[in-house]
């Protein structure tokens, strides 16, 4: 049974109740495609305000911050990608000001 704002099947949370998604990219080419592309589109389509992707499988390690979902286009107004070692700050919502930096991702890779 679902707790909180549930979906119509009582299985999970309604998309409009989600303010932030943090995704850690999974190993394997198929999983990486799903995590880097398909889920990103679906979260935008659902209108999730903020998406953060932490990608340890990118050669240098990267953090992608997406804001301004465009549900009609399954895209984002702003996509900001940085390599490990560069701080990313959540710009809005309940996690506003939270910094994703070396303490989470580890140091910059060469």
C-alpha cells in the first residue's frame, strides 16, 4: 500500500508530488542508455522540476543538473553538466542550496 500522494493504482507517488530526482547511472551500456536518455525524457515529460544524474561511468565522472522541465517536448530548459571536482548547487525547491561536490562524487579525475 502506498503512503502519501499515491497514483491511481495505489502503487507509488504521483509525479506532481516529486520535486527532485537524483539518479545514479548504472553499469552496462543498456542501463546507461536508459539512465542517461530515456529516464531523463520521462522525468521531463512528467514535469519533475529538478533532475540530477551522477555518472561514474563517464570517463571523467560527471554530474548533470536539469531544470525547467518541458513536458510537451520531453526535454529540459536548462541542462548543466560538469565533471567530478566541480560543485553543483540545487537551485530551487526543498533541496535548494544543497551542494553536490567532491564529498559525494569524489575528486576530479584526470
